[in-house]
């Protein structure tokens, strides 16, 4: 990569400028002034050897423009340039020409190029570096124009002068400069790289040397900052295609690095307008590409035929939004390395004929949202097949190793067609037939017999399924959303799935009760089950339970050794709760209005939750007397429980209590607790109070006007406000 320096010196001493010994310096300044008047409009057409191009102008041109050609520059100035770039004579003031001595006295001043009306800032970044350089390595800066970002950057030497670094400069490109857009760069990149060594942004055609007339080589006059190919390769590996194309127009080295085939293994033209000629050129340039994505590109049939014929190492192909003819599916056999084919939102053939897909190495096939009448698939190595949302009426499968079959939302598939497709795959492990309204229990029974390894079944939105007399012993995931045929009798069939880990029964409106004992069950969902009233679950590995919007639910009995968090919010009719959960730590029963005082026994010692730390009973208006005796409870919230009249807490590690809205409490006992502060001023009817808190510091009793008996044992208490407690009969500390 080539970096040009554009350095300017200022001199406020007019008298010294007029001296004869500064004539060389004046001539150099004339050259710089002319360079500053150059228009930036030429920057896109000037090569890396732009200074040499300018140097070849004849004398008349230089007289008209004010540019001093290298061929007619005084030898003193040339010697000055060479010596400055090479670092010679930096300590010998006697040998330094007057122009450099004069600049040394003043100190180097780095300026941005002056901008005039109608001009841009990049016109002088090339030729100026040929005329001047600064001997002081601590102040030397090279100004470089970046075509990809449209900014100038400067390179600076360290104190040792051994290395250079890039830093953003305060140089902006004027509005007149033109940088190609993203789409133009991306589409034209391959055209640039397809012919010769010339760079469209390099007028010299890639020639760094001198011409036949003996013009000196540019390397003798330029400052270089080379990046190794290995370093560029590593940096470019983090770029996407658009950024790679932008990097390619910086210089020849970057263009060569960005064109490395390692970066173009996957040719992604999704939703891009690329012509057949451009795509063919790409395929010919990168014949070892392994992935192609032309989804949304125009003329996908012609493009994919080019890909199949030119890319013999193709392993993954993605296409869609168009029409694919029969020729493509017949040509698939020639793509011997193909492992994955994804066709989305396309018309196969003419839409009414049978489409054959035969391939010996294909492992993954997705034909989603496609229009076709009939599909015949013979792929002996196929493991993953998705026909989701396609309107085919029949699918004939010959895939003995198929593990996953997705036919969700294939509304035109009949019950017999689904049964035939699934039973022809004896190694099937995952089956998604959601939204296939024709599926019946008879088909499920045959599938269960033919596919003994079936582990995942999604039969959501299948109204004819009840699972009666269906046995799936190896099943681990069962999804039955919105299945109107699922009732309490279906639980007998589900209970035979001893390996079941996930059970989802959302929107099963006829389900009234669930009684299951599944040793491996980990997750269960019961949401919007309108008639669901009773849950009896014994699952030692249960770790997650979601019960929501089940208005009729009134009884819950759960036994688990893994459940740590239980949330049963807004179960307004819940009256009975029994828990045997040894690891349960958090319980949220907000808005369970029908809970009675018996719930306190569940969360006290011996109630089945020995590790409970947090309990939320907000707005449980059915609670009147709350008594907790727990050695594990740390946080208790009773916000909005307006019916509570008596509160008794024997929780030695209890640190937080929320009683907002509990304005009917008449007696309260906190013996013992670990509270540090307590506000009972919100309980105006409080008459009897007992507190034993060894860590309490602040106690607020302001507003407890009827408090008549109080026992307070708080040795660390520093603040007590008992204002307006006029009826206090006794206080014990």
C-alpha cells in the first residue's frame, strides 16, 4: 500500500523569504500552491503513480499550471527530497539546503490543503509529497485519502521513528467528490477483478516502475507503509462482502487480498439484482465456492443452472421467489457434492406436475411455501426434510435415514398421505404435523408402530387428535396446542410416555384435569385452558411450570425435587395448594383472591418447602390471619391484603416485609426476625405489638393512635418515632 505525504511549511518572516538563498524554498512553495489548486475531481482517475504522471507534463504545461515537473526541478531541491526521505544529513546543518534549514528553524507545521470555491480537499495529496518532506521524524505526518470512508487519515512516526500508525485527521472530502454506492461497488467488483491487472482506479495500469525514457521509479520518492498479506488476510476475514468490495478499491494489494477465494466460499446474492453474465463471471472466478444464496435474485432458474454447471464443489444452495423448471431438478444429480438445498416461496415446474428430487448425497432438504402438486423424493442419505407451508397434495418419500420431517401447515395433505409419508421413514425421530387438520388417531397409532424412535411430536392445531390408545414410549417432547380433542382421558395415553420431558397443552378447551406421574418431566405449560380445574403432578425432575389464565383452576398438588420457582399469578379461584418441593425458593401467588389461611401451613416449616426464601401474596384478599413459622424465609410481601387482622411471624432470618395496604391489622408479632427497619405507621388500627429484632435500627410507629400494648426488644435501635401514640400503656426495651 502506498501512502503519500502532503506537508506544508509556513514562514511569517517576509524578509527571509526574499533572500536569494531561499530561492529553492520559494520554488518549492510555488509547486505546493499549484498543487493546492488542483481539483479533487481527478482523484478517482489518478493512479498510485499520480506524482509521476504529473511529473511527465511538459514545460509549457508547468508554466500554465504552476506545477514544477520533476524533470526540470533544480538538483538542489531533488537532493533535498532524496535526503529527507532517506534520513541523511539530519544532524549536519551545513549540508542542509537553505529551504530545509529555514523550515527547521521555524519547526514543521502540518496543514490541511487549502480549499477554494468549486474545489475539493484531495487534489494535492499526491504531487505535494514529491516536493517536500520533513526531516524531523517526531513531527512527520503522511496524509492519506481513504476511498472507502471518504476521509483523510494521517500516519505518524513514534519517537524512535521505527513504526507508523494511522489516526483520523480533520480532513473532509468536499461534496464534489464521488464515492461509489454500496450496490454499485458490490456488483462491479467482480467485473473489475475479471480482466487484467489494471485497477479501474489506477490510471497507470498497475505499473510502478519508470517508463522507457528513464523516468525514475516511484519507489525512490514515496513513503511506504506495507501490510503483509497474512495480516491483511486475517483482517479481511472479519469483513462482509460489501466491505470486501470497498476494500478492493483502495489499492492493488488490498484488491488482491480481498479477492482471495477463502473469502468467497459462500456467494451470497440474496435480494440483490445481479445479471446472469455477472453471476457467471463470479462462478468462473471462484469455481471452488461451496455455498450459493440467490434467494430473491432475478431469473433464479437461469442463475441456479449456471451455479449447478460451474460450481462442482457446491455443498449448500439457497434460492426462491421465482419459478424453477424441471431442468433444474434433473440437473441436481450432476451436483455430486451438494449436501443442503433450500427452496423457499417458489413455483416448482408448472405447479401441477410431479417434481422428482433424486440425489445420493443430499442431507438436508427444505421446500417451504412452494407451489407444487406432487413431490417424489428419493435421497438415501437425507436426514432433514421440511415441506412446511407448501400446498402439495401428496409427498412420496424414499428416505430410509430421515430423522426429521416437517409437514406443518400442509393443508392439502390428506390423512392417508401423511400416514404414508411418515411410516416410510423408520428412523424418524422428530415429526411436526401442526396445522394438518386431517390427521387422525389412526395415523398416529401407525406412525407410533413404524417409528419406534420417535422423540419429538408436534400435533398442535389438529382437532381430530385425542391420543386414545396411542402409545409413544420414547417420546420426549409433546406439543398439543389448541387440540380440541384432548381431554382428561388423554392423560392415560400420555402417562405411558415415561421419557417425556416437555409437555405443552395450551388452549385445550375441553381439558378439565391433569393427573400425571412422569419421572423425567421438566417443563409443562397450561395456558388458556378454560375448563381446567385440577392439577395433580408428580415429577421429580420438574424445573419449570407455566399455569396462566385458567379461570376454573381451584386445586394444585405438585411434587418435585428440582422446581425452584413457582408463579401462579391471577388464579382467582385457586383455593387449595399442596407442595412437596424440596428445592423451591421463590413463590408468586399475586392476585390469587380465593386463597385461605391454610396456605400459611404450606410455606411454614414442615409444609413441604424447606428452602423457601421469597413469598409474594399480594392482593390475596381471602387471607385474614397470617402466621408463618419458617427458618428459611427472607422476604415476605403482603401488599394489598386488606382483610388481614392478625399477623404473626416467627422467621429468624426474615429481612424484608411489605405491608402496604394492610390497614386493618390489629395485632402484630415479629418475634424473632432479622429486620433492620419497620414501618407500622400504615396500620392505624394496630393495638398490640411485639418485636424482637436484634438488628433493627429504625422503627416507625407514627400514626398508630390506638396502640395500647407494645413489647420491643431491639438493642441496636437508634430511631423510634411514636408520635401521636397517646394511648401507649407500656413499652419494654
